[in-house]
């Protein structure tokens, strides 16, 4: 008998449950807690401790403890533990916690080939984080594993006890992320209508707010500390102890009106710059905390309203809002959210274990034969249809149901059964239907007395009352706690392609937000360059982006790439224009598998998206912010929209980013992505104004180029035709206008480069502006020396050659990649 395991791998706490088809069980930690802190402690001898033992050691030994690593899943961030001389990745840390949780299960379950595990991930998780979670599960040796979104699991858990039909909101505010989902329950069948969420928005962010705005000013006022003491290694232990005291005080406000953020000198054992022993003693009231978390509550309420709007629902359509996670244990937060949404609040679930329980229930509904140990394959639900066939006699029934009874229907293929009867007997209770005339479409009711498998024996009797032999006489009907009908995609995912050569790239969507999952399909692409066997320099990129922003597509979240180069095949050549047949599959957890076949060389390339992405640096965040601020300035004179102020506020804060605190940088990175989505919304809401402005700029460029020497009249007329076509397309809802603009800028740029000396000079100056972009700095400075000499002599032809060599010198991920274009079918 298969055991179904559900694991809630949380930012701060994790839990594991099992379901055998009848009963759900929460497996407690060795210290008899339902949840296990997601913490790893390694001592100087290399011994490892997990959960509460590690949690208790964290403040005193911050250099030996790994915490909050889930926040960095899918990035190249390293978790450094200098006290133990160990460096781990977030995936490795997660694998260790998964292994510990799995170890709580009985040995017969752990070693059984029939064990099947569902691990939950936040709905707000992007593709890189989901893929990292799958790698962690494989590293932990869990066998067959599937992912599911945490809100879906919470809904499954809710419906196991509440059989009430209706539409529900699940408000899941955990330690690191916020998820919201809306689901409809009809007779135990759960239909997920929509889901969404916010990364870097959870209890940990409340702790950081208290630390930054209450505790830090208090410490700086009462002790002599460096202004940046939080990043000073001398005060690392102080900060860890302080973070713990903040967390305890926050939790205390769940049951009290006032608590203390308190730590005595004997606990901290740290002195300030003047040798004074440091202590902490600060009063924290509910009213003060409410003021601090206002922005966080605002963002979660707005995300919930957006979810309602996606499916055209109003608060009156919702039965109740169910709260999940640690922070909603704070009643003022629940009351504020429920009041502002105008929906009745409920705490019908154990907020700490509901997700793991729901995951184990969901695991039972999966056809695990469709999933390999590597995780490849779609998550397919078990069939609900059943049949017992015996020559011309068959019995049809529902094989899986949440109801307490179901029907078996007789189907006859032929005549000659007059006077025949049949009987169905429960193997579990012995109850019988009695002998019933065997007639086509006749039916009997079968009571399902227990959860899980209910077995029945079918007998057919001829006219003399003698039993006739049947090839199979057993019916098995599984009574389930709850079943999930459909899961919508939480994000839009698109391939980056060229619609035609020498144009800017666009997104070709594989799945749109809200589409039912799983989903699969085929896209015909074409190569845009020759790739010879053995040529590692020319690389065809199948880039994947997450988001709905069409222009520029780089404002979306980059989630992975499948690279094809000549080093990937032994013979032949992929010629420009050769077909690339792209088969894709997106499963219920939104993991993406892509297979690209190239008929011209008889080769197939495949990959599972996505890989790790680089952790954003403070410099990158600041540079991106400056670019965004410039874009805001360019349109603010033409557009009056209060949302621009919010976009500006986010990026002005980002432009001052100086700290290397990883959490702060990840939070700011997520805020910047949100600001880009907001700017795209503004652009779409003011499309006409934005396009008129773009058209005016094109006309100005055209006017400047019209009298330039070296540009043929026919080339000027081509630019003029593009402007006229763009003017006609300015009111269209399609992207034709933007594509025409892209074509205009690409053509005008080429014309300027090959006809205007000043433009070649400007390109050269841009290329030498940042030497850090080049891996081979010696060659770079040699080229720069030559380029400066050519520039001084106004030798533009040779300067163009230097420009080409500088472009070749840039890393491959900067210039040496090509994109496919859309195929003809």
C-alpha cells in the first residue's frame, strides 16, 4: 500500500505529514513539535544539528548557523558558515532539511518504493526557485516527488473538514512569502480559480521592520555603536540575539496588548565602543506594531483585490477568508484584512500544519506512474472512471469520489440475458445489493463506508440461479477526502524570439496567467545563424521569461535558457533558416520541460527550466534604478499618473542601495520588478500618449538624418515609410506600432554607423566605458590603446575594426548569442 507524504518546506519552519488513504498523521520532531525550524547548525567538529537544537544555537553562534536560506533558492548565493569552515548553497541547505523531515517517517515508509512525496512551494515562487526545490528533493534522495503551490494545499486541507460549498479565499502569510488563492468547492471537488502572491513579504519582513525602525534607533541612542553595526562582524552575535528577541516580542503580541523586546547583558555578552555592556529593554505595543506593518498589510490586501478582479468576483461572492501561516495568528492583522476586504474571517485550520496536510492529500490524487524518480513527467491526476468488463457484460462506476455513496451501472452489449440477475457485495462490511435483474442501464447504489479503497465483489447469475464465471469480479472505489479539478498558471511564461531577422525580440507565450495546467504544445522555430559542429562560439539561446511585459521584454523576470552550440553535436551544420521543432510541457507545479529537435542534423536537445540566476549586487540594483528613473523622467511631462510617484519612490530608494545585506538586496530586487510591472501598466493605460511621443521622437531622428551626407535617398524613403506605417498603426491594440518602431530604430542605427563618423566614435566610447565588462583586460587595454590612436587620427575605418574586436572580446552572454525566429507553421 502506497503512503503519501506532504512536506511544507518553509522559510522559518517546516512540517511533514502522511496520508494512507484513510488517515492523516502529522509526524512530530524528536522534541515533539509539529513544526521543525528550518535551521542548520554545524559545530567546529563538523557535527550537524537541525530544527530546534540548531535554532537555539543560532544567536550565540551566528557563524555556524544557516537560516532563511529558502529566500535565496534559485540564486547563486552561497551560505557561508566561517565558524565551521563550511560553505553551502541554498539547495544543499534545503536538501538537508528535507532529509531530516523525511527521516521522521517510519522506516517502512522511508524505504518503501511506494512512497510518494509532494513538496509545497509558494505561489509567488518564480521558476528558478521551483526548479531549485526539485533539485533539493533529488539531492535529499526522496524518490518520486511532485511540487504543488502552498495555497492549493491549504485549500485541500480546508475542504477535508469543511464540506461547505462555496468560494473561499486562502490568505497565506508565512515566514518569507505571501500567497493568496481563490477556490470554489462543489461537493468536495475543488476548483482553483486563481492565485497570486508577493515574494519577500512575510513574518521575517515584519521582524526586519521592528529591528530597523524600533530596535536599531534605540541601540544607537543608548550605546556607542558604529552607524552600520548590523554589517560589522563584531556585532553579529548582538544582531542575532536582537533578531530573536524581536521575534519573541512579536509573537507575544498575539496574546497580549504589550510585550518587551528584552535581552540582558548576561545573554548578549557584548560591549559597545566605550566598553559598556549592551542590553535591550524596549516596550512594544500592538498599536506601535500596527503602525509598522501598515505597508505590508496594504500590499497583501491589494494583491487579494487583484486576485478577485482577475476572476471578476466581489467580496459578496466569497463565503469566508481563511488565514494560514504564522503572522495571521496576530488577531489585529486578521481583523484589519477582513475589514478592508469586507469578507468574514475564519481560522478553521491549524495555520502551521495545514499546508503539509493538504500536500499529503493531494499526493494521493496523483498518478505516480507518470512521474520518474528524476521528477520528469507531468503531474497527472488519477482517472475517476472505472469499469469491470466481462465479454458482453460490463459495470461502469466512478472509481474516485468524495461522496459517501456512488452508483454502478450495467451495460449490455447484445441480448439473451432475460432472467439473469446480478449482486454486488461489500468486501468490507458484507452488505449486499441483493439480486437485481440484469438489464442494460440498470443501476445500484454502493455505500462507501470508509475513506480510501472500498472493495466490492460482483456476481452474475443465469436463469437457473447458477453463478456464471467472470474474468474479474472485483470493483475498487476510492473515497477521497477532496479532489482538485484544475490548477491555473500563476504566471505567464514566454519564449524570446525574433519575428524576423534584424528586429528586436518579442515574447511567444507558452502559457498565460490563468490558463489551466498541465499544458503542452509544439512551436516551430528557425535558426538565425549557421552553427557548425564543434563551434562553441556561436550559441543559439532559447530564453525563457516570466511576465506579461511586451516592451521591453527584459523588464520581465529571466528564468532560464536552453543553449545550443556546435559543441553539443558531432557532425553537420545547423544552417540559417533550418527548422527547430520545440516541444514543451508545463506541469501542475509550473515546472517547464523543453525539447528541441533539429531535423537537418537529426539531433534533439532538451532541458528542464530553469537554472540559477545571479544574486543582484548593490551596484546592479543602483544602476537599474538609475535607468528606471531616466525612463520615468522621459514620460512624466506627458503623463499625469499618481502611480509614477510610487515607481519613482521605489527606484530612488534603490539608487541609494549601498549595503551588501543579501535580504535587503533581494527585497529591493523584487520591489524593482514590481515597479517595472507598474510602469508597464501605466504605459498600457496611457498607450496613445506614449505612442504619440515615440512617433515624435522618430520624426525628429528622421529630420536629423534627412540631410546627412552618405545616406542614400532610397534609404531615407524607407525610414519615411516606416514612420507613415507607424502613424497608421498608432491606435491599434496589437503590437504592430512597437514592431515598426523597433524596425525604424534598427535601420536608422545601421545607417548612422556606416555613414557617420561621429556615430562610430560614440559607439567606441560606449564600448570602452566599463573595462570590468571584459574578462580579458590585457587585450581590452591593448585595443583601447589602438582605438585611441585611430580616434586621434580620425581613422574611422580602423576604428570600426576595433569596435568589432571589442564586441568579440565581450563575454558570450553579452554579445555572442543569437535568438531563434518564429517558424512558418
